């Protein structure tokens, strides 16, 4: 191994250790959200991170037990029990494998940039808000209250120290990742100075053995499928959306290109295996992925290392890991939140179209208050409608008269469902002469709605006893038109070749 490869391996392994430390409280927290044992979350983090990294798809991306999935799982676990959750995770993985096999992962490239911007900013806020729960303590009467006094000031001081080390250490040395150095320093300070503050062990014990193969103990019948399938479908969609958007984000940050279809397959296989080994499943985790990429770890080795370190924590080092102060990990996640948020988006106000701003803000707000999948779907729909509206307004016509007195409508733009009414409004059949030409040389018919409105216009001219000529339409339009078919002037050399979106084409 040459010096360059050794340095690269060291960066990825040390970053994997940092990520593993950050995975512990997250996995425990998400397991508790889903109403399952903490080890169910930790096993999921280990297996999903390991398998997705081994299969590949997006080097540097970290996967594990995710909060976006946990909030959906809780209803299933409460109503039917954890065994149904394991079966759901297996089916979820199967659906994700099918998604990857039919190569649908590439469609993530169609997500508009404003949606990506809203996704990033929304998740940055979610990461920040998720840490606030650690500032609560249980009261004697069973209620949960915010920290006050010395415990609060102690935690804030340790968080500030952690963040200061992460930001300042790289200016002095890059021998070890500043995130790892910050966790180690703050942990040593708390342990050796005897500082009383919340630790990982206050959440739950992470001690355990190797995950064991386990078939979900549920009846294999139609009723079970009716219970499991809807949850599996929702979880598969959320997991893939979050993972593919994270993949897209890392692609942008590293100026490299991941393999979305392979990432779908990797996540699917990981969830199938996890379901059979008592894990709660998972997907890409943007917070841990940002830690990894920021450390300069962009190889699959980092994800493998994170998984193996996490397993060692469970098997051999639980006592030590449980001594890590939560403040160190909270400080780390605060830094991740700050670095994830696209602060430059504030400079876009007044510089980009208003629709893009609305989409970005909407996706951010919906991500924070509901979930990522809903936010992305809403953002894409708004973007698509805005795109359609803008193109609908671009339908224009230039009117000329030929030597023999025929009136010519020279169309410019796209004719589709959103512009069909504007298209009709361009014509004045009652006032037109006996011979009228519509020239589509500079226009395109995009869908079935466009074809229908041409037929509708042709019928208007026919009812008035006037003759309509349609020029420069594609052969497919000729085949699909109804009443207007006999009005097309065919010119093999000049007529364009394109295909309107219509299922009658097969």
C-alpha cells in the first residue's frame, strides 16, 4: 500500500469511527420512537450500513436506522407488534430491489434544484430540532421538563467546546478528523473531571450479542399481507427518496457521480437481511453522510468501518461508549446542521423566479412539519405545474396572408394540456377567409390533449363551411388525429419527426 492509499484508508477508517459514535444515540432514539428495543435500532444501523457499503452505489454515503422511517413504523408496532415490523421491513426491501432492477433510480435526476434546496434546508432544521429533545429531563411526577440551572449550563458549555474544536482544529492539523478529536476530548474531560452531565448510557444500554437469524412470527396469509403491504410500500418510497436525494447531494458536493439504481438494490438487500435478523430497517442518513463527506471520506470503506465499529461497541465496548457525554454528540450534530443548511439560499431572494422560491420554502416547511416524501412530492408537483403554466403562456402566433388569399397562422410554442385553451383563443374562425392554414413548423404537439384540441378547431371550421390546412405535423400526429386527419398537408421532406405523448402509439 503506497502512502496515498494509506492516507486515504486512514481518513475513511477514522471517519467511520466518528460516524459510528454519532450513529449510537440516533439509532437508540429512533428505536424508542418506533417503540422497539434499542438493540433493534442498533442492529439495523450495523447491518444496513455494512450491506449498502459493500454493494456500493454511492461511496461515502452512510445508511442506518432513520427517523423518517421510525415515525411511520410506530403505528404498525403499536397496533400489531414488532414481529409485523420485521416482516414489513423484509417486504420493504423486496420492493426496493424491484425498483432498482427496473432502473427507476435515474428518475431522481428529474427532481428540480429548488426541491433539492428545500430538502437540504428542511433536513438541516430537522437535524437541529431533533437534538433539542436531549435538553429535557424526566420529573419526579413522570412529566418531562426542560433543563434549567447548572445541568443546562454544563451541557451548553460542553456543546460549545465540541463545536469550537470541530471548527478550529482543522486550522492547526488534519492528522485526525476534528469531529473525532472533539468527541474524544470532551469525553475525556467529562470522565476524568467527574463532570455530571447526560451520557449515552442515560438513554439505554447498548450491550448485546451478535444479531441472530429470526423468521418473523406471523401468520402467512392474505390478512397479514393486507396489514404489511401498505406500510412496506410507504417505507420503501420514503427510504428510496431520502437515499436518492442524499446521493444527489453528495454527488454535488464531491463533483462525482453515484449509481442510483445500484443504491436502490443495495438498500433493498440490506433491508431484507435486516428484517430477517431482528432490525428495524433503514435508509441513507444525511447527518452521518455529511459528517463523513466533510471529513473527506468518500469511499465505501468508511461505511464498512462505521458498521464494524458499531458492532464492536455493542459486543465489547458498550461500557465505554455509554460514558460518552451526549453534549459531545449534540455539538457534532449542530455542526452538521449548520454545514448542511444552504445559507446562500437567502441570497436568492429577488434573483430567481418567484416560483422557485415558493417551491424551496414549501419543501423546507413540509419537511420540518410532516415528512420528506410528502415534501418532495409536493415540491415536484408545484414545479411541474409552474413549468406547464409558463410553457402554456408561451404559445404564440404570427399571422400572414399568402398570395392566393389564404390566411396563415404560424404557430410558435408547445401544444399540450395546459396550452390547449390558449391555442383555441388564437383563432377567429367566423372572421377568417374560406381557406385557412395552420403551420406547425415552429410548434410541437406534446400530448393527447393537443391532438384533441386540433380536432376541435377543425370541426369549428368545417361547421362554418371553411377549409382548414394543417402543415408540418409529424407522421404520428397524422395517425392519431380524428376529424382533422383529412386536412393535413403531407411533405415528407419538411414535416418534423417527433412523438406526442399518447398511449395509442403503443
